[in-house]
C-alpha cells in the first residue's frame, strides 16, 4: 500500500433486478426477482483479487427478504462497508413529506443492520435524487455523509435515452422526471464539500466524481458503454479523467453497478439497459483494467474511511447552502 497516494473511494449501488424493472415500468418486479446469489460472490471475489474493501449501498427491501440474506451477509463477513440506498428505491422519495422520508431511511437502516450486522454510515438516494429535507434528516439521524449527488452534464441526456426505451405511463414518467439529476446538478462541485442545512446542521457530501472541468461521467457503467464503441477511446477517456482528478486534487469517488458484472445473456429481462450487449467476461476484464488504472494514482478505500479522512484532514471542504424551496418547486414544475 502506497500511503503517498491520495485516497479514492469505491462503491457499488446494489440495485437489484426488480428495481431496474420497476423503474423501467416492466411487469414482474412485484415478486422482487434477485440476482444477488450469483452477483455478490462474483463481485466479492473480484474485489478480493485486488485486496480492496469498498462500500455496498443496499436497498432496504432487498435486505428485508429472507432469500437475499445469505448473499448480503457475505458482504460484511468479507470486511466490506455498507451504505443505505433507501427502502423502496424510488427516485421521487426526496420530494415526499419529511415524515415519509425519515420512515423510509430508518426502515432501510434497520433491515440492512439485520441482514449484515452493520449500521450504514452513509446514504445514497436512488437515481441520484436528493433534497435539502433529506439531508436535514440524515444529519439528524447521525449519518456521516450523503453520496447522492452526481454533478454531470449528461444526466438529462441519460434520462431521455432511458425514457425512449421504457414502457411508462404519463404519471410514472412524471414521477421519474428528476432521474439521473437535473441540469442544475451539473453545476455542483465534484470534490467533497459540506452542506449547510436549513436546520443549521452540516453534512458531508461526497459526490459521484465526474471529470473535473468537463463534468462528464466516468462511472463504470459509462465506461462499459464507451468500450462497446471503442476500447481504445474508453482507455484514453478514463486516463484523462483519472489524471484530471489527480491534478486538480478533487479526490475520486468511483461508482459501480451490478450490471457492470453481469452479461446480457445472464439477465435477459434487462437487455434494454445500455451496456448489456457486452458479455460477462469482457465486463470483468474491463473492471480489472479500470481498477489497475485508478490504483496507479490513488489508494482505494471504502466510503466510510474516505468520509472520515475528508472530515479530518481536508481543509479544502467548502460550505454549500442547501436551499429547500426552489428545488421542490422546480421538481413540481418539471423543469430540468
Ligand atoms: Zn440505485
């Protein structure tokens, strides 16, 4: 381990098969179909081969189901960290009444604790959705950090692509309007910062890192997608992103998803998803390359470790006010 390298954190949003189907408006999600039994051991083995400990953001509903318990317990047994990814994985949760937000975060926290024996220290909202009210509640509940923001300029484009391939009613589309963030999110900082909340409390924010200056996404699913067009282009793109993060000292919070580890033939129900044309072996090889690249410039840790280090050592943490009303009003009007 080279301690002279700056820290990067790695996390996976453990979105299950049913939550992709539900967001997409596909029938059959109500039985909560799960790929955890095959996915989680595969991810753990891959992480072990690099001797990495990361954060798994778990959806409470999955943790509450007996059939997922074995797979989820393996995460903490292998020394990894867990985060709260809401209970129902509904991107419109942050715009619900405060009591509902609080209830759902708490229900997820309890289910995750029961399944893994570990209480989550951080939260990531589904679909990169967030609100000042949610941050307030997280601070009140003693959360160490939030990780829901995604300061990317391509968020709205991703949403258009998504809707063009979905089977949603007008009402369901309205509910999913802020999926993948809005244009204003593209202007948010890339490096960690402190929210100054309406309650006057503060909360550490660890954004999903996008390319400094350009605000272009480079999480693993995006790299999978790029590599389908051109592996050399993907490699150069990643190279540029990692070197800019290093040069501008933004830190790096790198995001994974289950579909980055699953071949299209393994989950035919999700064949609509970008990147599902790639096979499992190609995806695993790509994961290895990406980890090797990031490890060349950064020391990779889980999000809890990264959050504590940011709070303890990073004097560059700036303060950003979380305004409650404009965002909620914006959501209601449906502007992006
Ligand atoms: Zn998710």
